[in-house]
C-alpha cells in the first residue's frame, strides 16, 4: 500500500504544468484528496518546505503566520498541490490561509481578476460569479 501511495505522489504533475482553469483545479483537488485518503500519515508524506510552512500557518504568533503565508505563496507558485493538503488541516486558521493563497494564485481568466465582466463593467463576471478567482471555493471552506 505504501508503494502505491509513493507512486501516486511521484506521478503527480510537475511544477511546469501548473493548472490554471477551474476544471483543472477541481481535478487537481480530487487527485490530491484521493492521495491523502490513501496515505497512512498525510503529514509525513509532505515534503519538508511545505510541511514546515503549512505548520507555520497555525502558529500562535501573528508574525510567524504571516511569514509562513508569504513563504507558502512563493513556494506554491511553482507547486500548488500541497495547498490542497493544507485545506484538510484540523486548525481553521490553516484552512483559511491555504484557501486564501489558492484564491490569490489563480485569478479568473475571464475577468483577469477584477470580478467584473469585460464587456459590461456593471455586471459580475460570468466565469467566476464575481469572485475574481478561478478557485471555486470560498475562503471559509
């Protein structure tokens, strides 16, 4: 079973083909949730830079949480799959910050992150429903 999980983790998409579309994000989320469910200890399966940064999101110090958020934003720009793992942390602060980083990393391609229609500025964007992001979940999920 451990070999299967290891092969799933190694077979993930490389940093070069980062998903950009909403359906790509949904697929990546589904793959990562499947791998998490198959892993005996999901926390130990994460590589070290992401494990430390995601753990830092729940630190009691606001300065350390903020530093971990900006570090995670930079690290996740090349490999965002570990943010999906952080969404399942028992700490609500970690879940909130992982969702916020996902929302910031993936602006809506239809409105270019403005939340407004390109043709009619008074109306919300059709693709993102005015949220200005390709990530379909709210920050509170």
